[in-house]
């Protein structure tokens, strides 16, 4: 069997403030996300998954690049790119926001962080929103600065994350609400810390301001976290599918609206009436969606890696959707998947056939996230 191809890294593939520490921690694989290295495996995907669910991990998620929007028209620009109503957002809040284009298509699904009425950070999924926001601001003649600050998120994820963070910044961190942020001192400097992260195990993201501050914070987390069995980790494919966390570019793209992606609760009339592409969403809300993301359970033994969409067909052979992400879940003892399914076949319990590269299997439509383990 031939060896897996290597990733050739150049200046176009940016390292992070933590890349040296990630290498020392034994990273086994990377992907490229926002032109930057993102670790994907340390011990193994399954071993990393079990550790994440029991202990605490430190994640280099610098690839969640920040776009800062600041100035008198900052709130106007942020509202113009999302159907979520931003009017009531408080200065210590983080909002998950679908970002759409003029046709209502999903072009990113970042976390917006409100620092003040005139200053926001947009913590990106994988697409070049810096240029989109710059272009819109210039075209609309808005009084804003749009730029990428030297800010790199460092995740602390897992059930022991509160304990580790309390060791670093004190017990006040335990009272920080979900998708809220405060500034805390680490190594004599103030950093924005949010209760957030791309896992369902709970945790925080430290917005490390300044590349040179990265390694000292990493080292402090490992020094204080030894008693909590801290390890280097990364977003885990098994855990994120179990939790129904969508991956932009995998599970949805600009051909899908937020409503089709099951994100209707983030599409408000007040936002849709203002934002670019909002008219498309208002019409879809009125007429109904033609397809929607669903959870899919796939029969049989472990499925192979889903590197390209698997077609979903009805019992009579009609094409009714596709699976976009799939994994074997040790805790559910089943193959779990995320897929886009047509409206006449998306009811829970509907039986379909999925065509993997290793042959066809039975599949059943269900909720997303998947029902909790009893």
C-alpha cells in the first residue's frame, strides 16, 4: 500500500503562534483552513475523541481568523451580512451568525464578538470574509476599518476545562455564561476569553492578542493542567457529528440557505429585511424550504471516510439528497452522518439508501443533533 501524500507547506500556508508546540506535542495530521495549518489528529481520531470527552485539551484554532470591523458604521456593516437580528446584542456577547450573499447562500458561519457598539471581531469559518467585508464597506461607503488583527484563538475544551481555566485566571471564570466573554489577565496581560468552542464538551477560547504571547500561554496551560490530564487536541470529527455541529464547506456552502441548513432560529424578520440576500430568505420562509439538513444513521459496519458527497435515494430509486459527513461513533455504536434531504423525504424515521464508495447501505433519517445516549 502506498504512503499517504504529504502536505507541502510554504508561506501561502501560514503557521500559527502555536505551531512549534503543536509539533512537539506529536501532531500526526493537518488540514488547511483559512490558508493556515489546523491540526486534525494527535494519537488517533478515536483516541483523541475519548480523551476529549473525559478530560481537557488545548486546541490550536488560530485558523479561526478574526476580521475586525470598527468605526461608526461597524454595527451597520455586521447587520448587512447576516439575517440574525443584531440590535439587542450586548457588549459581552458572542453571536453565531449565518453570513449570506445576495442570493441568500451561506458563505460563512462565524462567531461575531461584540466588543463595543463600534467594534466587532468576526471569528471565521473557512472562507475569505476579510475581502467580502472590505468590498461591501467600500461599495456602500461606510465609515469603518476592516482588517485582520494579530489575534489567534486558543481553545480549551473538555469537561475539565473549567477547572483548568480557574487555575489560570481564577474562579470567576466559572460564572462566565455560554457565548459570553470577559477580559482576564494571563502572564500580566489582559485577554478576551469566551465560553465557546467547536465541541459539545464545554470549554473556552482565549483570544491571544500578539503572536509572541502564544507559546507562554500554551506552556502555562500545560503546566497547570498536568493534574487534569491535559493534552494537545483539535476539533474531532466523531464528536462534532454526534453533536450536530455543521462544517462550512463540508455540510453547506453558498448553494444552501441558512433555512436549508436548519438555522432558521438565527434568521429573524428584522435582520432579513435589512441584510443582503434577505429577500430570498423571506420568500423561502413564506413558501417553505425544498430541502434541509438532517441526521442520518447508516446501517452496517464502519463506514469509510466521506471525502465526497454520497447520494441518498428513496426505496424506489429516486435521488432525494446527499450525505456530506459521516463517521463511526463508538459511544452510539453506530454510523452517524449529516446530510441534506429533500422535503418529501426528511421526516424522522424515513428509510433511504446511501451510496458510499464501498457500496450501497440502508440509512434512516433522524434528528440533528442525534438523540442523547440513554
